[in-house]
């Protein structure tokens, strides 16, 4: 994926999250993850959606993966606190 494509995908996903369409956002994130499995912003968004859908254990697993990839990702720790 080109940087422009990544940015557009993340913007589309963010729009779904803002609109509280978490299932749709997770579907988009699933496709995004197939192309960018270690993209920390995608993992962060995935954990947010999982938390909002009440999938707390899955969200925590996603955050663990995010922290392994990017230990300095502060919002990942913040999201863990919300979960």
C-alpha cells in the first residue's frame, strides 16, 4: 500500500468510528490489517472499536500486540486504561 492509500483507509475507518459504526470500522480494519499487519494506528483503532463493542479481552490482546510493536505508543496505554 502506498502512503496515500494508507492515509485514506485510516481516514475512512476514523469516520466510521466517529459515526459509532464500530462493526463497519472493524470490517474495514480487518481488510486493512491483511495489507498492513503491523500498522500501529490500525491496531489502536481496532482496540478502540473492540472496547466499544464490549470485546474487552480481545481489545486487551490487540493492545498487547500494539505495545510489542511500539512500546512508546502512549495512546495504546491510555486505551488500556479505558479497557
